[in-house]
C-alpha cells in the first residue's frame, strides 16, 4: 500500500495515490464493508477537460460592466489573470454594498461541495460575506426543506428523527415489521454528508435476510426494495402514499387496533384526526376510499393494518415523499399512524424519517460534534427558504409566507455562489434561467464548467478535495480522516479560502477573515479546539501532529438512545418542546396561521396537476441518481457508462413504450408545458405502468429552440426542465421537485450533440478586450 493516503468524500472514505505512470489511483478504505461504486468517478472526473483552468469573465460583463443580461449562459468567456479577476470582484462588491446595502448580495451555496471540515465552501463563503457586512441568506435544504419546518411543530425539533434515529442493530433485535413509505433504495445509502468510513447501512440492506424483520415497501419502483425474501413490494401510485396511510389509520381506528392509552398520554389532537378519518368534512377515509386513489386493494390495506398492529412496527417515511406537493402530509400522517400503533419511544418501533434516504439514518456510529469553521454572525436579517431562489430574483419586494411569518423578497443585485449548482438542484430550469438574467452580477467559484458556471459573469477556478489538505468526517462516522493532498492544482485553481482571503484583503477585512492563520494552521487550530472538547468528556485524543501522521483517528463510541424514549417513559417530567409538551397530531399553531393549503392536522391533498392528466399522462419521478452524487461526478466513468447515446437514461414500462413506438436504447423527447429534454429509453417492468423515472444530476445542457416549451431543449436529460418551481406549501416553502407529469415520444430526427463535457468558448484576455 506504499504511497496511499487517506481522504474522504460524501460517498465514503477512501485512499488515493499517484501510480508509477503519474495517474491517479483510488482504492476503498480497508475498514469499509460496502464501498460505494461512486469511487469509480473520482479518477476520471478530477482531471476532466471540463475543469476551469483560469479565472474567466463573460465577455459582455467585461466590456459593458454590471447589469441585467440575457446573455448569461449564451456568451463566450475571456480568461484573465487572478489580480484582474479579484480586482473586478472586489470593486463590484464594494459598489453593491455602497449603493444598495449588503442585503442586495445573495450568498448562494450548498453543503455538498467538499467533505472537508475547513474547505467547506458554504462555510468559507458565509464567513467571508459576514466579515464585509453580511448577505441575504437561504435556510434549510432542497432535501429536507419541508420536514425541517414541520417537525419542530410536531415533536419539538427536527433532529430527533433526522439525526438520532434507532440504529439498524436495534431494529434487527426489536422490530417485527418495517413499513417503508417511499422505499428503502440501496442506491441512496452510500451517501452521507461529510462521508462515512464504514457503510453499515449499505451492508444491512444488501443482506436483509440475516435479520428476522419483515419488510413492507410502499413504492411505484421495484428498485426501492432491498433484495430479500422478507421484503414485500406494495405497488402504489405516485403521490398517493397519504391516502394509503389514511386507509390504514381508518382500519386501526374502526377495528379497535389503535393504542388509545398511548394517544391519551403522549399526544394531543387525536380526536380531530379521528374525526377526519371517520368522514368529518368529506367521505370516510377507509380502505375502499384509499384503494380508489392509491391502487392497493382494500383487503390488502386492511390486512397490512392488522399485521402492523400485531407486533412492534416501525413506520418510516423517505425524504422523497416530503419533496412533493403537500410534502408535509406524508410526514405528519406517517407520524400519526405510528402514534396510533403506540410504539413510539420503544426500541425499533414507532416513526422513522429517512431510512434508505441517506447513509447515516440507521447508522450506529457516534453522534459527535466535529471540527467546524466558524462562520461568524450575519448582520443582515433577510433570508429565503432555499428553494425560492427564482422567486427571489424575479419578484423583489413581493411578500411570501414562511412558517407563520410574512416576509419580503429583497432586491438582489449580486449573486455570489460557492459550493453548489442551482442548475442541478432547482426546479423549472427555464424559469431559473430567466431569473439569472436579472442580477447585475453573478460570481461563481467552481472546479468544473457546470451550467451554473456557464450562467455566471465571473468564474473563479477552485481546487478539488485531492488538491488541498483538510480534516474530514461525517455526522455518524466512526473515523476522523486526515485528508492529505494528493494532486497539484489544475491550471491556476486556488482554494476557496485563498480566494476569499485575497478579496478580504482588497476590502480591508483580511485579518478578520483569516485571523492571521494559514490553512494548515486553521486545521491545527480547529482540531485543537475539538480535541479539548473531547478531553473535557474524558476522552484521550492524540495531538494534531500525531493524528496527521497516522492519517486517521478512530472516534470514541457513544451510547445511542431510541427517539422519544425518555418522553414516552414520563411525558410530564420530560415534555417535548411543543406548545402542548406532547406529540401534536393537531397543531393549533399551524391551524392559527390560516394557510389555505395547511390545516391543523394531517389531510389528503391531491397534486395540483391531478392523479390523471389527459395531455401529460405519465407520472415522472425525478429521484437521486445511482451513478453520482447529485451532479457531482457526472463526467466520471461510472456515470458516463450508464448514459445512452451520451444522454441520461429514462426508465419506462414496456407497455408505455410500446404504445408510443419507443424501442429500448433509443433517444426520446420528454416534455410538458414547462420544458423538454432528450434522454435514452431504458425499458423495464421494475416501474409501474404510467410511471417513468429520470434521475436528477445530468448536467443541464440547453439548446435554444423557440419551438420547444420554455424556449430551449436540454439535450442531456436534466429532469428539472420539467419539474414545477412550486412550493410544497406556504408553511415550509419546500422543494416539490420529486414528481411531475410528462409525456414521452420518439425523437426521430438527428439529435443535437451534447456539449456539457467540454468547456464553453474561451478566449485569451488580449483577444477578449479588443
């Protein structure tokens, strides 16, 4: 293993080295029982031709100065030196602050750029902007924007279920049945924010038969099941999980299978919910009513309810279900269903949120604080829910609801993005493209020429994980990793920290931003603070020098506890942080907000486009990809191997394909009123008829075409040209991009070639300034 060095990623810890021929070699961490296949993207993507090699300025912005422009994403870039680029950025930030105030700067970022604790682009950006007077911020995440707002109303905080879930070992010992709404897709659990050294969730799902736990998986996709004789696939129509939950709850109530003692002692508002089940304000939400909506036979619904009540049951709801319209309802109804069974607070029972959605829900690693770069305080109070970026840019001064408050979108003049790709995460990309025409200036830090970089005015090339030093570890990791530098920087790429330090110097804030430390000194400082904190708990932790030489540190164990166990044991002396101190099946606070799409208890809400649609009869699921993390690694070998004619595959049932004259492996056009894209057809019976699947993360590659919905055609297959930029509700304003309505047809003419895998047109500074 000579020359191997540790590092980590959001898809797991690994080792890397330069081989005898100078090529990058990657190997799994030796402690990992189930390494992620995404490691196969690292060596091929890190030095890909899409890397940004020099600072680049959009020609129109360089020649004409700041201002709104529809040329973003359509114009060539002029490569300039670092001093020129930094002087231009500093001048523009100074102009915006002086004329419009710091609230006119939007600090756009997302947490997936690096698994490192110091070179965490979001922290670096926010720290820098805070040192120069602040910025308009975003809150929550695309993954969990709905649940992060809702769960505090129901159980007092979100971390109870998102961070402190029972481990798989507890489930194996205590649970009789897991009912997984949204499934337990094995593809998702290799990913954990900050990484993981031992993929225990992947190992568990790959070998479910070792347990004696039965599994009912509710999903329209067979791929959402672990391969197990104990797993039963319950085929449900997309967006109807709540109807099925209500039918189950109605059966429990009317057959006397619910735990009234637990409901009386530990919840509030069950009477309102029970009245709704029995028909207050509409029909009885019984098994027959549910069956007509979700497609599961009524007798199967009643049989599942009885099986759930016969032993200890864990009701788990995937994150995907809160990423749809009315996404609060699956979470709230799932919690109510678990409360009716009375297993909340018992090991392996009750409610779960995110099993199968990400690797650390169910993991047994220690839940420890990790070294973290302080971001400082933001003097600007304005913020948006993260999924409202297009509304922010398009509608300055407009009011919007958020968690019972009435807020106003500020007037953004400069967008500064580091560590994220909104042209991956966001919905209705044609609308986002229009929104990006409005600011005076868009500044982006990027290693690659992603769509976000191509829609910027100033692109600053930054390093990747293997080109710098850092400390890495995930939220439930068993190890802390010394992330050694393996590679030289590509071209003139610099670390985000170095870029912000140079800008802070030009704006008179260098000492405040850097605290006069180099990056290596920051690593030693952050580690030292963390080490002192653990020493206060009685743990013997080696010095930074010892840790760095060893390359890793096995973290001390911490005992796990079942969510709400102490509350269940004594609700009066250990109340929840809710108004009632109990689990709120009816929330007077939410009811009091008066939001038309959010009453005070769980309800069935049909999607805006309906369950049937004459013009767009296919239900598209835009889930997370198997071959990359979001858009990261899309130019890597694993992701590229899954493409069809260089385009993202779309999965169709053979019956739907036959009705449209579509053959396996051909290029098709996927479309609705918002947009259109090309994809490669893959036919399988692993999806229900009427359902198609197009994973997110294909790099957005638009070709202007006035004949297409939205005025362009994504030739690579990004589903977010199709998804609606529509909030889950006025409560959370979460992302609803998981599902939408489309149709698919053969693309019979010669398809435009994809261009995402090569840089945009770049010209040298002398030519660009003539």
